[in-house]
């Protein structure tokens, strides 16, 4: 499907008003839209960009979604040492670092130090846990999400079933280091540490960079209304 085909099919879906979800749970809004578009995957194509992602957003919700994970060469303190110093017990009784971090210190004293060229996980007593250059984070963002179709959705519940009205679609493209810097400062992007003590080593599930879905358009420099 190319962009023109998407617009034609989306106009029909929009004009249909509220349609019932074909799947229960948080993924129902996206799965139902893909079904009515005739997509089995997010395979909308744009010239020079290849396949782009499709996100359907429930209005008046603020769920966090993961933009990407990125760990390469970031850790300055050995992860197992960081877990033992600043970790807490998870639901399985394992010591771990499962924290969503922003510029405000959390209960373990960890926070994100945001500079114009770098992002650093620090402890209030001065320890440096991990460092990312904003240049590398920007490259990673553009690699993972060069463009995005963002669909706004009204939601109603009828007899325990969600109904969706997909009423607006925008094409979001491109970002730059300064844009992401300001989004980190505004705490629109947060950092998820996701690792635990695996006896002799740290088991790291990937440091996630996450955003509230309603704030996604603010991460992009070019926004175009499609319908």
C-alpha cells in the first residue's frame, strides 16, 4: 500500500464512524485499524523511506510506548555493580533496576542529567551509571522511525466492547538533535532501565527510550495532515 491508497481507504474508515474492536485489550485500536485497511503488517510505503510505522492513538489516554532501545557502549558502571548498589527487588524476588527515569531523582537516587550533547544516568551522590550522546540517540531515532502515520481515535464502550472512530491521520517525519534535547528536558521522553541480577551477570533487556503516545507528534519536525 502506498500513501495515496492509505488516504483513500482511511477516508472510508473515517466516514464509517464508530466501528467495533476486533480484539480486546490495548492493541485492539491498532489491530482493528490495520484489519480495515487490509494490512497484515505495517507495510505502508513512502518514496525514499521504505516501510513506515502506523500508530493509532486513543484520545485522552497517556500510555507510554517504546521508541527504541539502545545500550551500545553506554554503561560506565558495570551493570551488575549498579544493580547491587541501587537495585530493588522485583516481583520475582530478584534484585534489579526496573526504573523509569527523568530529570527528577527517583527513590533510589537515580536521575537523567540532560545536556545539549549528552544524556547521563547519575546518582545524586555523583556516580555515573551510563552515558549516551544525543547525536547517537538522534541517529537511532531516525533509523527506527524515519516517518510515522499517527491516527487519532475517539473511543466509546458499548456493552463491554470498545468502538473506535478513526478521525484524523497525520504524517510525521524527521527530527534533529535539538528537538530531542528539548523533549527530554520537558520529560516527554523518559528512560527505562530494565535489567536484573542473573547470579553471575546482569541480564539486560535493553534500555528503553519511551514517550507518552499523545506526545509523539512533538518529536517530529515535519507534520502533514493527510485527512
